[in-house]
């Protein structure tokens, strides 16, 4: 569904080179999946299924880049101006002071957590393998991938830039730690300028936690660990001015909605 949507979006908003590039990449992905599905259904080897367990993660990166190709220039910032109002209330109301009360310790932890968001999904799948529950990978991946793609699919409708660029001198962290430098460098090289709403980082972090709870409920430590990481990541997106509070809440909402849909999808299943 997402591949079809990006093809439509490319036709509507993309230039001819972008439109053709999206079509070629999406066609390649569909062919790869079709081959893997056919090999899994008609063969005895396990590798096609294993490939299907891990292929979504690089494809999510491709999906993110495709949304970046559809970025449209905008000179005014009506959305950002309305969103930043709530950020100012929260950060200036005491949140920033609490986070920085121990010096650079908590800000560093938040920045490290923000960096690790890309590893949470693969880590959760690796734990399913480690505990011999690869048969539940689909349950985790459905929730995780759907949560992220629901966010990405909305980006063309919410053209916006992060608060650190629109309001460069407002409420920035007081500590420029080495971990923040790394994150800023990564975002500078690999970030997109289509939208920041909803936050894919927050959606992915909470979806990883919810997915672990659904796919591996007997290992409660995994859910608790990922939930703590999700809270830290959500906090870091706002404190670090990578996202607005509205973005973080929307990302959490996407993950919660997909959790509800996942529960409905696997209702009555004990596997």
C-alpha cells in the first residue's frame, strides 16, 4: 500500500526524474518481495523467510528517502509557529531545567538514545531469534513497519521544518555534547526536508516496545527496556529541538493506533 501511495505521490508532486526514480525503486522492491515469497512457499529452504524478516529495515530507509525526494520548498511557517507555542510552555515551564539539572549527564543519555532509535527494530527481531520465536516475527514487524509508514505517508500533507532550523536561537540545549554533534551531523547528511510531522522516530520507538510486548510477552524485560528507550527518545526529540511536541505526540498516536489494529488482527491467536 505504501509503495502504491509513493508512486501516486510522485506522479502528483514529483518532477519527472523523481517520479521515474520512485517507480523504479518500488518496482525493484516488489520484485524482490515476490521472489522471496515464491521461494518461501514453494521451497524447503529457510533463507527466503529469513530475508523477509530483515528486508523491511533497509526498505524503511528507502521509504524515508522517497519522502525526501518529494520535498517542496516553502517560505512561510504557519504550522511550525502554531506547534512551537506548546514547546515553549513545556521547555520554559521547567522541563529544560530539570533535564539539565545534572549538567551534561541526562542530555548525553537523551542524545545517545536518539541515535539508537535506528537499532531498536533489528534488536527486537534479533531477540525473537535468540529466544527461538522467529514464528512471531510477522506480529512484531506488522506493528513496527505500519507505525512508521503511517507517519511517512503523511509527510507531503504537513510541509514543515524542525524547530532547530526554523527557530535557531530558541530553547536549544545548553550542552553541545559529542553525541549531539554526531546526531546533528547525521541529520545534516541524511535528513529530509519534507516534514517533521508526525515523528517517525517516536512512532518507531514506541512501536518497537509495543511490538515486543505483543510478540514476546513472556520476556517482560524486553518490553520494559524498549519502553524506557521510547520515552527517552520522545523526550530527546523535543529537548534536542529535532521535533516539536506535536510531532512526538502524533508519532505516539500512530504507534498506539497500530497497536490497537494489531490486537484486532491477531485476536484469538495464541501463537
